[in-house]
């Protein structure tokens, strides 16, 4: 009897939920808060890993989708992210099958943003050039693949990517910015969502890279796991300073992710209320309006440089936050 593909590939592509807290402890030493935080992160990490290997074993949509949908609603988007990982790996082994595109245009469509991020988590480990893969993806959402790429390198290649501030040599242009957004998202997990460790790590990077890293942190704090209180989110927003609008952009993207999955979460609302002064659903509406503005004549952001539509959308979100004045920081008006 042949072994399941997931079992066969484990030695080649080892991934374990148990390794996440161990790597964090290796980077920061034994910390009192790490074990407590891991209890909140563990379901997320385990769902991602389990759904990845499950997809390798059950790639047919009729087999895979019921298993993904059996995941608890609050973790279902993470399960689809793991499916994106598995389908990307399978397509790299047998490119003629094109399982990932069929999934994105089929049952994975409601979770397409997270599926793209999942595909990016695998991209650093397969013999496919990132730009060749990006060229075949949706022109607007393809940059989420690079977000996943940046998360992988930020979490699993900490020394080079975070301590030495290196970006893979084959990543350049806007792809490098999307990479930094994913890197910022990875810091949420790598630091155990500790605001002091997050802030110290971000400030170690060159100033030009910090806006996108802050955006990734904003996405993670609003989407990943509800392990922070209001004061912690306020502390992050205050530390972001002139990059507060970038942190706000990340929280808005997270609100879209939650809306697409159909599963609102209390920590998404909390982050949006602190950063935007309103609930996650209202922030998602602002992000949708920003997208509609892109197609209207005379509503550009004033930038002369050509940018992907994804970044122009993010600029519109950023401008919306800057145009809004909400008291959140010790009774003072939010603003930069």
C-alpha cells in the first residue's frame, strides 16, 4: 500500500506547529509570556500545517473542500491558506495539472486572498522563479503571493531576513515592498505578539522599509489571533508615529480578509476601533470605496511613478485614514 503524498513529502518539506514556539524562544530566549501567547497562536499554526498536509493527501476539490469547511469558522480562512500552500507545491511538482488556478477560480474564490498568501509561503522552497509565477496570477492580488514569501523568509530565515535585513536577491521593485509587508506580518508570530519586541525589531530596519513592515504588523494584529488588549494596540499605533497610516492600511486589509471569509472576529473589531475609530465592517467598507475610487476619473493619488493597482488601492486607504480624525491616543486627536 502506497504512503500518502503528504507523508512522503514531510522529509522534503518539514513543517510542524510545535516548531513555531521553539524558534521564537531561540531568537529571544525563554520569555515568561511566550508560553501563554502560544496557547492563543497554537490553533492557528496547527490549522495551517494540518491543512497543508491534508491538501497534499486530498487535492481533489470534491475531497478537499468538505475537509476545509469542517474547520471551525474562526479558523477556516487559515485552513484555506494551508490549501494554497499544498496546491502550490503540487503544481510545482506537476505543472500541467494547474490545481491552484482551478481552486482560485472555483471553491477557493471566497478565500482567494489567503490562498494567494499560502501559495507565497511555499514559493521560496520550490524551483519556480517568483516573477514567472506572479505573471500568471491575478494582476491585482498577485502581490499577496509576495506577502506570503516575505512571511516565510521573515519567520524561517530570521538571521538573514530580520537580523541582517536582507531581501532575497531575486526580489526587487514593488515585489520587495510586498515582501516587507509579509515580513512585518511574520514579526507578530516571531515576537510572540509582544509590543516591545515588535517595536524594537521594526526600528532596527532602515527607515525606508519601515512603512511596509508596519503595514504587515497592522494586518497581523487585526487578523491573526486575538492575543492583545486595547492598550497594546494603542501602544503599537503610537510607536508607529509617522507610519500610523501604514499600520491603519494593514488593519483595513485584514478587515477585507475577515469579510471575505464571512467570519468577523472580536480582535479584528478591536484593532479597527482603536486604529480607525470604527468597527471592522465599516473599515472594510472604506477599503471597498478606496477600490472604487481607482476607476473614477480624476481620483488618482497624485503619484507620477507607475505603481501596481494594488499599491494605488493601498494609497487610497492610507489617504482615507489621514482624512479621518478620531481621538484614540490619551484623548489626543489621531494624526501624523
